[in-house]
C-alpha cells in the first residue's frame, strides 16, 4: 500500500501567492551591459556602441535578450514559502521570458517580484513542490517591458 | 526549417566572468569542491549562461533582438566547463515548428536544443520570433 505524502504547503505559504514586492529601480548601465556581453561572447556592437545601434535602426543600444538576470532585483526580499521545512534539494527547473516592449541602455527600469503559484506533485523522485516566481520590469511610463517566470522545484 | 547552429566553449574563466557580470556567486559555478559536495561532477554552467547562448542563436537568425517575443529554457541536465584535458562545447540547434498570425504580426515558434559535447540535450527551449 502506498503512503500518500501529506501536503507541506500551509495556508501561510499560500497567502504569499500574488503578493508583489515594492519596485527596485535599476539604471541600465552601459558598463554592466558591456561586461555581460563580454562574459557571454556577444560581439554585436549594437549593444555597446551608440553609433552602431543608430546605424542599425535602433533608437539607442538595445538590452541583450538574456541580460535581465543582472537587474532581477526587486525593492525588497521576496518572502518565500517555508513548506514546513520540507525537502533537501532545490533546483532551478527553467525560465520563461516575455519581451513586451523594447528597452534600451540608459533607461531606469522598475523590477517587482511575486510568487505566481505553489503546487505539489508526486514525481518519479518522490513528492515535490513547484514554485513559480514572476519578475516584472516596467519602464518610466509604467509599461511592462519584460516579464520572467522562474520555476523552482523543491524535493 | 533549421536555424544556423551556434557553438560555444565555456571555460572556468567564462563561468567566473558570468558570475561577476550577473552578480550571482553560487559556489557550484566556480568552486569545484563545493560543486562536488553538492553531488556534481565539476562546477557547472549557469542556467542563465546557457540561456544567453540560446538567445544568441535565435537573435542571429531573427536579425534583431527586438524581434524576440518569448524565450524559455528548461535546465534538465548539467553542463561542465571545457578543460584542457577534457574539452567540452555547448551547441544550440533550432527548428521552426510553427507559424501563425497574431495582432497583425507574423510569428514563428522555434524549438531549441542546447546540447553538450556528447549530443545529450541538457537545455531544451522554445522561442517566439516576430518576422519583419
């Protein structure tokens, strides 16, 4: 007879879902973008040279598509579910980014974070808790420019 | 239809540089002892580093970073850095899997595969690109 794992997600954990942090503000610095490009081997000059960006038809140097983790810092720590101390391992299972509006080097963007969902599942490796965190970046006019969903697995 | 393949060789220097660039100093990406204590074979490539390679392959094909509408990656397997005595590379392959119209935009979906040197797909992903 199999023993079903009792839920480890408490009401207090579930109450954290949807609560958005205050915004953290980030000036997208040219030096930070240059260091990022060097680290990942991105050699297209549009990201670092304003003249090259203008010549290619951009208003300014665009932000590299994978740069967002550099400014993935909300205004205060996101409260994580305690899960009753469950699990010994945490894994970053995947990320999904949506690009909704162009953003450029030199802009100041606001980053907020919230827990989008907490679900439990019985997997091959046993009971697991899947937490999806959502980060949202808004520009100076409060338009959402980019949204990220990060899936974390606790088991 | 396939997009051009992208191959990258990440060394421990690459991992250290990336850790500094994104200010994420999780030891499993630069301290071999810490990585092995965590049950890993060596330090491992950051998920976001691999995602940057996926993004580059798609943007190279799309012609502009502003054509990218969505990009997802799943970290299913670990990748270790290339060392002199054990060369490694990370290769991104992609295939157009769907085309459709939405809000007056022509969109294509690209199925992505980030693979290690032995051909094992460690980092599958998906991108949506708007055609001009």
